[in-house]
């Protein structure tokens, strides 16, 4: 979809509807594969996302930012050094340069053909198979709201693949989500934070009518979960690794777990259920 077509699609959305993502029929907690199945595949690659599908994850999480030529690319870090055979800042490289890099060998030589994917490539790969949490990186934010801003580009791709009800957009930089809400009254939005829920966070939840809060699991308490639930907000802590941490999160009543190993978390949840019998 071209960016200039976005306004036409916006006018077709029902303005009274917020957060259309449909997770209620799913058994909770749902498993959200952090950067794909990153324990067994190179993170944020098509192999990792396919691995998450095969492992039974209900949702994948990925990171998106802008290249030098203002194209959407899926990568977590500000630089390509850690997860590719290249070096330098992501924003200093064009999409063509970025997608030529080897994004798999750093993890295991057998993944040498993996490349950094675009958001469109990921949605095309998983369309109709699971939900997608798109985390927009703070460095992609631009306060002047350009016509090809990261928010508008992400929205255009979501509409192109008809995934409004299957996508959750999140960010640590909350003004990005404020901008996104102005583009769409229907896409689910999630606030990421490293700090406990406070009045500021609760005010932002109401401001953007957020779908979910994604806190660092180490700062989460049952009281905070209850407070967010009273507002109708889902709670998806990250990154929950280890049997004890998982059990604690489940006992708090969280709605989902953002995990590095969705297969292992399934085992842990089953163990937790047995312990409650």
C-alpha cells in the first residue's frame, strides 16, 4: 500500500472502536515469542518467526525501525554489529545494504543465508497463522510527523496485509503510540516500560485507550496487574525466562508472557496448572 492511500483507509474505520485484537478466545496466558524463537534461531529473522509458529506461539514480537532511505527494517539494535556480519548504525545504511548482510551466521553457521527482513516480509510469512506484536524503536520517532513517518509506514503495511485485528503495536517511546492512535482508532496499542505502573502510565493508558501494558517482569506485582485489569488493560510482562518466574507471573494473573523460548514456557505453564490441582 502507498502512504498516500492511508487516509482513504482511515476514513473506513469505525471511530468508536478501539483495540480490535481478538485474544479473548485464546487460553491464557498466551505465549508471545520475543523476536521470534530467539533461543533456537537468530533473532528477528524469518527463520525465528517460522520457528515460533512451529513451536505453537500465539503471537510473535518483533522490532522495527527506519533505514537510511526511510524503509522499514526488522532489527532490535541501533547498529548491525551484534546480529549481522556488518558494522555501523542501522540509520546509516540503506535497505538494500541492510538486506545484503548475513543475519544468521553469528548465531549458527547453518543460518548463513538468513537476512534482515522487512515488516512486509514478516507479515506475509505469518499472515493468518498467528498475531504480531510490532515494537517501534524509539530512535525511529520524528516529532514533525513526516508523510512517510515510521507510524504511517507501519500502518500502511498492516492495512495492506489486512491484519488490523491481528496486530499489536508497542513502544517504549509513548508519543509514537499517541501518533499511531491518531492514524487508527482500531489498532491495538501497548505501552512498554521498565518502571512500575504509576499515575503517568495510567494516564497514558487512558489517553491512547491502550490494549496492553508490557512491563519488565521484575518490577511487576499482583496489585499492578489488578489495577491495569480494572482499566480493561491486558498485562504482558517481558522477558519471562525460567520456571519460577513463569509460575509467579501466572499466579499474578497476567494475560500473556513475552518469552525467548515459547516451547519451554508451554511446559512450565502445564507444570503450574498441575500444581494448582
